[in-house]
């Protein structure tokens, strides 16, 4: 997996960069500015969900505390996501696309924001994501100036998830009361290795029903998707209403509700 290495040695100085290079090529930097980070929030605290092809850009906000003597214009900062230990030779690090933008809150405090892009694997993009990148990531931050690089980890966690899709089809329709209704569907999720959706196998999916005129859904049963992600079960027709499948999600895959399918019971 490739990373966007935030730190690049250039002309004897250390600069913040959005270049995508393997982590192994990043030189070990000297100690950087004496700053600390706090209040880091990525994507407003929500999971980051990425489909099979479309780049997703999320916002991050954070606070930088610095010495009063340190010129805020002399440092560049940004958020990072990482797995394992936060270091420049770790190839499981995702950085922001360029430095954050900061405003001076006081002589020692900066309020900052930044953007982070997540790119599924594709032949025509600088890809970050392959399937095994999905899961839990730690949050950290980096600061850079002419003296070197400061890294700070353990600022929280987030989940980077493959987007899921779900369908529902109830038949026959219309149907006589008491007759059997067959409800089919399919659970799929983004495959970042192929840039397509693929069936998500052996996952628990709930079948829910909402009577016509009602406002809440009730769960009828839980079934598991097949090896291809297919769903199929039967219920007895009782009243006009809507059926849907719903999937709670996993660490690696987003939750999803299917569109509702109406059944006319006569």
C-alpha cells in the first residue's frame, strides 16, 4: 500500500508535501517544532465510507498549541491516519492532501482545518486504498518546519469502510392474505482492488416490515447472505405494507438499508 508522505527533504529543508511516495523513501527527519495537537476530529467523528471508484474527501479540524515565540507562519501542520506505530517509515499512514489552514486564536493556540482524500485503486489515479486497508485507523497529526518533523499519535480512532449496497424485492404482488411472500435481495460492498461492487457473503441481514400508514419498522427475522451475497426468505402475507432488508455493518463495511418494496395484500 502506498502513502502520501507528508514529509519530504528538499534543498536541505523539510517541507510539507502532498506527494505520494512509498514510506521507505522518506528520510528520517530531525526533531521538529515544539507543538502539541488536541481536539482532532476527522469527518465530524463519523466513519469514512468509500465506494469502488469515486474519491472521497473529508474535512478535519484540530487545535495546535505552540510556544508564544514560535511564528505560526513558520510551521505547517496536518492530520494523519495510521495503523500500528506512527512513524515515517510505516507504510500504513495516510496524510492530508497538503498542509492545513490555521487561524491564530491566541499567542499560543492555532485553530486549524484540513482535507484528506481517499482514493480507491484505479489505473488512472494515485490510489491509496486496497481491500485490506478497510478497518480501524488511529488518528494523529504532524508538524513541520525548517528544524524537522513532529509527530503525535493516539488522538482518537476512526473506521475506514467499504461502501455497502442492499436490495429488496418482495413478490408476488398483489398477493392474497395468508399466502406466501418471497423476499429476495443482495448485499454487496465496494471492492477497492477491482473498482466494482461484489457480493458480501455470510453476513447477518434483518428482514423488516412496516405496515401501511405506520412510522416504524419491525424486524421479522434475521438471515445470512449466501456465498454470493444473495438473500432469500419467505413470510406470510398479513397486511399492506413495505418490506426491506437492513444490514448493521461491520468494522470494514458500512451499514445500509435497502429501498422499501411495497406489497398490496388483498
